[in-house]
C-alpha cells in the first residue's frame, strides 16, 4: 500500500521534495498538487504524475476532497495559515519547510495540533542529516568530544531573491528565513540557548524598493552548558554563490566544516594531533524524508519534529528582537 501524498506550495524548491518522493514509487503515490498559482500546480502534476494528480489552488479544498496520508508543505513564511491544524485533524503526517511560521504563537499552535493528533512531523532542517554533522553529534553525545565551548557559522550570499523575501513582514528577514539553518545546527549541537544578542543592518540595498530585511548581521548566543555560538551573515557577498560553513571547538577536538557532509576533526586531547576527515555525498534532503517515513511506519519520533522547528524559530525571532531593541534577550 503506497502513501498517498500531496505537495502544498509548488514553488521552485518543492522540486527537490517532488524528485525524492518520485524516487520511491513503491512507497509514495503523488496524488495532488496545490498552489495559489494554478499553473504551478499544473506543471508539477504534469512533471511528477503524468497529469494524473488532482490540482488545487486552495488547501481547504485539497484536504476536503483528497484522502491523504502525507502532505509536504513548501509555503513561504507568510503563506502559513491553518494548513497544519487541518492536516493534523485528519491524521495526515507532515513534512514542512522552515521557518514553520513568522510568529512564535502560530508555530506553537502547529506543535500543539500535531502532538495532540499524534501525527509524525519533520521540519526541513536537512543539515541535521549531513554525514559530518551526524558524526560530530555522535561524538558529543558519547562524551568523546568533551564539552562544546564555541561554534561559529557564516551564511554568505548576494541575490535579490523573490519580492516577498526582501520584505521583513513576509519573510522575517535573512536570519529568520535563511540563516535559521545555522541557528538550528547550533541548537542541535550545543543544546538549550539562554541568551542572544544580535546586530542587524541594511547597508547594501537601501536604494532597492521594499527591501526591508537586513543584509549584514552578527549574532551571539549563550548556551546552558556554557558554550558560545556566533553567526555572521550577509546578502552582500559573492553574486551567484551560497556559502554556509561552520567551526566548532570542544574540549577534545576542533571541527572544521565546509558543509554538512564534509568536515575535518582534529583531536586535541592526545599525545599528538590526530585528524579525521569526513567526506560524503549523501542526500540529506532524501534522508529527512526517509526518516519521516520510518517514523510513520515503525513509530517513534523524527529527528526534527515540529517542536524542534518552533524552538529554532523562537531563537531566530529572539535575535531579531535583540537587534530591534539593542539589548540582550533572555530565552524562556
């Protein structure tokens, strides 16, 4: 029996999910596509179901008319409304892209609905599934790495992006919409945050109409176990390049990542420096999907349920509040 699946939000990025879903014909049947722009849904239906899937422009109609087991939600941040609550009420499992909302209150309503219904959920923080990230996480959990003292991450790009992305009211800003991946990785590897302080400015796009998000930012986070996280980001770096890499210093090792699949670990607690290199091409987008399917079939939780998405959003939103107030924000 295949899992009847719909894609809600047929923008460019949803192609990645559609490709991975289509690669599992023994498990997945793509039965519906929904987008506010009907032509987008029609294009997806033609490409991924030979035109057989149902097409909708309203998610209420989608959920009312189509029996589903799984929905993949790829809406922009401002596009979220009640789709998670409706899916949960019908027992439909969810794969949802980040950020899951623009406000903490909406995010936690999603969490409450999903957990009350007992559905399985996965938020698209795919870097948690990188081979090098997985290896480091195991070493931290086992105690081999020792306490984590410092992590730094950068996110560099240079693009005007979509119109909605440039408007803080619709995207939340670069940190909330893009750099939240780095925020989530710090939570994943360093634990619970206690404080956050952020500086955010628009230096390079002041003459661009409706560009109201930051294009440079620096954010410092303090964690419960004593570690410090530093994230620096810009939308004014090298055109056409997206760079996100990170460094982590623990008591017993230093990790230098070029991406989630590639890192060099230098062990610093031995008589001589020992280096271990992780290099992988594993598809972390597909792995997050497979992890969700496993949870649906076997039970248990996913690596990144909606609760994790809400917690990482809360930290990103706290950084924005800090930038607006000029003060350190304490986490609840």
